[in-house]
């Protein structure tokens, strides 16, 4: 062991009460850092999960523009597709194959969607129809788990609607309703299920039915309107969307693009967190710096003796830097451990419905970061005291 | 003569003569040893030479002249007492000769090397390798054991507390009669024991010259006597040179020579 390390360790253990208080102070700041980091990350994870569990991670739609080669200079340029043609994906089986073999894609659901009116007697309500394969009713949104009346099974002639819409029209399971599509087609259906997801956009406006029922309603005998994809990790959506855009030539939209406000909200939270993190680090640096500075004054005579016996300024400075690092490391590890315990405790407190009171993510406390930053900060905090110590004049110090 | 009261330049006075002759002696020493013929005592070779050292302290407008031209030659192997009234400049002179403080003017030669133009770091290195210090107060580091205190100057410079440094420290503690206290914290030792540990520490790097500023000033008579006997013993067995400032005449009487500072200069005895 380097002798300067031994000396530093002896110095911080010599006055164990003062060191203990200092280390506790540092670890308290670290606890705050960990708590804030885990909370902000937890909140962001929670919000993202809430959102991504109910929507498609990537949506594939017919392109508005397609690449065409211009004859005079061999470049690809984007040109508008004719607006006179019906927008649909004709080769969707092929697209499913391509998307299915793309790494990271977990579920693919072909969709025929369109707008319609739900008519009951005199009353009508607009409804966004999602025609999906009966086996894939839960592929994008786990409708089964949100069913409050009836079933999530999609039968021929059956319609599943949101609870708000059902209330609006006074519909119950078994009630017959007339669906008028935007293409003018009509069909008498019966309510087979009512769901409440908790997103008003779904609960108020969306209805699910079998894709085979939707085809004639929206005049799409072969093609589909879109494909909804789920990914193993929703965070990969932008990258995978880019890949799919190239491989399928379809318009490929990651969920983030349709949920910019979520991104903005989590970003703002992140900035608030950074602010608080910065202050906790500052508190650590100031407390270590002032404590070590005091110690250089208390140990002036000793430092004077060292310098008198020809021990270099660097050695004296190193001893103080090491003291800072010791205190920082002790406080960092202690604080990280305590912060983790605290977060685990807080995360386990549940509300009546079994969900967490605080959306805190104990594993996302930024432990590595806070340990590194605290130790580096502690070393920096020791620079001023180290300079003061190495500048002690032996004659002055010894004669006091 | 080991000291000289003249404040003039070297040219005409005895110091320069001594210096030259001492130098030739030191050259002679080698040949003498090889021929096994002792012409002059080896202890007469010059270790430290101070030439016209002046020290003033400035306090705002006021300038205090403390040392007004000190010429001093310290031969190897002697034990010299430095005496003078309180405030006469004993500590100041020791600090300057011990390279802890720079003189306002004047020249210092250690082992025939001029020290005038050395940097602080180089002076520090000289102190570590060639000089030892024993002070009246604040001598030891209270949070370290006697052994660690003795080993400190060597371990800090070497970067490690090696086994051979420990061994030498233990040897020195044995020499000062404290081998049974080697693992005591410095704060657990008596005043006399502390001074003996400090003496052991001053010897850790085999110094040529040890400065002691009132090493017994804080001790009772018995402890003082013990410390002086110890210094004398080390001086005789290891040929270590000592410069000891003291108010105590019995301490001074135990030395080979006495140097007195009166009015900022060395007075003839
Ligand atoms: N840093 C300083 N600034 C101003 N004056 C100083 C300083 N250090 C010493 N002096 C003055 O120099 C003179 C000599 O002081 P010094 O400590 O060398 O005396 P001393 O002979 O060791 O005295 P004592 O026997 O009391 O220890 C004193 O008058 C003192 O006031
Ligand atoms: Mg003095």
C-alpha cells in the first residue's frame, strides 16, 4: 500500500466521530440523488409502459410518397402517389413475412380500419372501427384484460366497444346496433363486449370487430389499411421503424412520433432531476471541502513537521486528496446501499388496487453514476485543502 | 576554530583559510585512509559552511535585523551548542542552516555544494537526505505509532513503508531505549519518550547533521540528561554531527564547542 494512502486512512480514522458525521452527510446527499433518479426514471418507465402497452409500437401504412427513378439523372426522388387511388396495402402477406423476420418485432397484426357511425334509433355516434383478426384482438391493446362486460371474443356479427361510448348510446351486451361505414355500407351488429382501458381516446371512440366483417364495410376485399406491430423493447421503435421503412417501402411510424407530449413530459422531468442531482453533488463537494480545509488547519503543526523532515509538497497534497476520495467512496457506497433500500421500501408501498403508490424504479437509481460522480467530486473537493496543506510553511507551523 | 565573528567577506578572514584547508583535508582524508596514516583528525572536515548570513524580518515599514552577518563552519562529527539570550536568533539561525528558511543574504555550503540557488523542492530533498531535526514541541504525529513516526520521513519519500525501513526504525527505537514502545501511539508517550522518538526519527535517513532546537527545553532534569546522553552516545558511535540550541548550561557543557549569538553575530568565547 502506498504510504500516502496509509497516512490518509489513519487521518480519517483518527477522528472517527467527525469522519462518521461527514460520511453520513455525504451518503445522505447520495440517498437524495438515488431517490430522485429512481423516481424520475420510474415515472418515465411507468408513463412509457402505460402508453406502449396500449398502442402499436410501430404502425405500417401505405406510403404517401414512393421512390421513383428519374430518367435523366439516375437518382431516387420521392414522388406523391396518385390521390385518386384507394390507399391500401395489397401485398400485406409479404410485408408480414418481412416484418416477422425483422429482429425485435414480436407481434404483427393486420388491420382494416376506418370511420363509421353507430346508430341506435335516432341517436348516432362516430366510431373508429378496428377490424382485426379474432386471434389478435389482444395483440396491440390487451382488450381481454379491460373487458368489463361480455367477452373479448370477436364473432361474426359481434362488436366490442368502449364503455364511454356504450354509456353514451345506452348500449349493453346483446344490444343490436347498426353500423354505417364511411363507404356507405351498413351492417347490423350486436354488442358482445364492453371495455374500459382508461384512455378516453379508446373508451370513447373505438370499436373492435373481426377483420372479415370489416372488409365489406370498408370495401377492401383483399388489401388492408395498416399493420400494427409490437416490439420486444418499445424503445427500439425508431430504429426498427427505419429498417422497416426501407424494407417494405411503407410509411413506418414509431409510437414516439405520435406521443411527442409524453417525450416532452419525461424530458422535462429528466431536466428537473438533473437539477436536483447537480445540487446534491454540490452539497457533497462543499461539505468535503470545508471539512478537509478545517483539518488542514488543525494539522498545521504536523504538516510542518512533515515538511521540515523533507517530505515533499506532493506527498502532503496526495494525503489530502486520498482523504477526500476515502470519504467520498465511503459516503457513495453507504448512500447507494441506503438509497436502494429506501427505494425498494417505497416501491413496495401499494395503493388499494395493488399498484405502487410511487412509480419508483429501485433498479434505476443511477448507482454507478452517483458512485463515480461522488468519488470524482470528492477528489476535486480535496484539491483546495490539498493545496492549502502543501503550502504550509514548516517554520511558521512549528513555532506556533 | 569552528566559528568566526567577522562579518566581512571571505577574502581576508580565517573562514576562507579554514575552508580551503578543510577542503584539502577532506581530499587528503581519502589518501590518508588508503595509506593508513592519520595526519589530521577526520572530524575536522567541513560539513556545513555559513558565510555572512544576514536575516531581517520585515513588518510593514519596520525592518528587524536578527542575524547581522553570521560566519560559521561546522566540522563533521562535532556536537556543538548554540547559546544566546532569548530572542537573539538561535531558532532563526537553526532554521536557516537547516534549510527551512532562506536567509536575506549570505551563502550556505553543504558538503561543498552551494545551496544558494536551489529550489524549494531541492532544499526539501536535501533536508530529507542529509539533515535531521528535533524540535521542542509538536515533534511527533500523534495519530501514528512510535515506529511509524520514526519511519515517516523515509517511508513518505520512498512511497512505501518497506520492511527494511521498519527494521531500521526498530533499530533506532532500540538505540533510544524505546523498542518496547514501538507500537504505542505518539500521543501515549511521555515528554521525554517523545523527544527520544524524535531523535530516532531524525536519524532514519542517516543524516550528516542533526539540528535540535531546545530539545530538552520541555523536559525535567532527569529526562533532559537522558536525552543529552543519548545525543552524545549517537554522536560518538555514529560520528553524527549535532547543532543544539539550548538555554541550559549543563547541556552546553556536555558539547564539544559552544557558539554564542550576541547582537546578531557569533561572539568569541
Ligand atoms: N517570522 C518572524 N517575523 C518577524 N520577526 C521574527 C520572526 N521570527 C523571528 N522573529 C524575531 O527574530 C528574533 C529572533 O527570534 P528567534 O526565535 O530566532 O530567537 P531565539 O534565540 O530562538 O529565542 P528563544 O530562545 O526565545 O527561542 C526575535 O526578536 C523574533 O521576534
Ligand atoms: Mg528559539
